[in-house]
C-alpha cells in the first residue's frame, strides 16, 4: 500500500520507517524543509530511529521524505502525526486543520485517514472529518474511511519497543476499523480495537493524565518528606511491595515533555466544551502556590488536571518551564544500595 505519514517528528518518523520495513511504500511528509533534507540524506534526528535504519529504507526505495504536497497524491492510508501544542493554556489544533486541508486535496475514494495526534475526545469526528469532506468533496464513511489511533511513543525506552507496545485503534464505522486495524496489525505485534474514535481519544488522555497526577504527587511528597526528615525513596520502596493498588513513581524534574502537560489540559478543554460550549483550563496562580524552602513549582494537581473555568474567564498564568528547586536534596538521599 501507498502510505503517507504526515509529520516526521518523534511519533511520525518511527511509524514511517517501521511501515516501510514491513513492506509498504511510504512518503514521510513534513513542511519543515530542513528536516526533509536531513531525512533524504539519511540523517535521523529522532532517538528511536537509528540513521542506519533510515538509510536502509531510503536505499531500498520504500521510503522517501517530502516537503512538497504533490508527493501525497495516490495514498491509500494517510496518518496524521502533527503536534498539538498548548497556546495560552488551551490546545492549538492549527497543525491538524492545516494538514487535513492538505490531505483532503489528495483524498480519493477508498482511501483512509488516521489521526494519531493527542487531542480531546471528539476531534476526529467533529473537526477532522468536516475539513476532509470540504477539501475533497467526498463523504466520510461512504467514500473514504477514517479513525483515531493514539501514539504511544516513549523516546529512549529500551524496555518497550515501538512495535511491541500495544496499539489502540478505532474507526468511524466498521469498515474504517477493519482497514485501520489491518494496517496496524502489520506494524505492531498487538492491536486493541475500541468502539469509536472518542474512546480512543479519551484513552490517550487517561494515560497522560494518570502519569501527570502521579508524577506531580510524588514530587509534592518529596518536598514534604524533606521537611519531615523522612527518606522518600525508602518509603516508595516499601509501598511498592504491595502487589496491588499501587504504581511506583519516583521524584524527578517534574511533569513536562511532549505529552504530559498538554494532555491534561486537552482533557480539561473537552470537559468544558461539553458543558459550556467552550473553555479555558484553570491553573493556580503564582500568588497561590505554596512558598518556602524545598517547594517545587512543578505540580499540576488533580484539581488542575481536570478543572475548568467558563469561556472568557482569565486564567492565572501561562504554562512555564518546570522549576526543580529543593527536590535535588531528596533525590540524592536514595540509599546507595538501590
């Protein structure tokens, strides 16, 4: 099959190379011309894709990188893996919209479009499909297939490989799910079909928000235990002996990266959108953060992860960089033997 992977970043490039390795003809599309030149030269800038793997699929002719949208013509399946960054505390879907319009211009009957970008429940059916239909003149479910399958990239993770991580898949209808599942069955060892895109979209947000809350909590505890003169690492080791109801998280620099902070705010936006028509995620202002020795301003609490304010209400401050503050003292107190 002719596959297009739109977006050649940390999520798109591993998928594109893996799809090429299992026998598909793949176009890695990216609007960043510098990236495309690097890829064409066999230089990988993504940790999970070694340059020798990239050169192998280039040399065999099954993968090519392109910045020209003309290269998208004739695709059977297009996968969107573009960023959904936060702008003033709410998800910016500009890249998805732009990509959908571009793909829509090349969408033909029988083709399939899959969204992988992390976003709020409803994006695939309420945002992506109307743009594709308008740009192509085709009807979703009748003329073309579509669905959502969240990326589960863990850059640098040596324990869980890209293809070994189960892949959640969904479609807007039964035929879409069959096509999308069949494609990913050839790329991943295990696929997990769900009833529809909203379930798959929410599953991704559950994964991200779970990690965000747990990381935030253990970092808060690290600052507290420093004041109490209790070894947080020993306490975690003890708690981790419980065989059920506990997941081990350890203190670190704080929540952040490409998924965690944005993911929770996407969840908040979805909840607010369903109840008020629009939303701005609520964040605690700097004046309300606890102050004092050992305090780390890294926390997005359970309340922060899910609470929202009505449309137009001001939120206290922009997403900022994580500050580590007094956590280092707790980190360095881990028993040497462990």
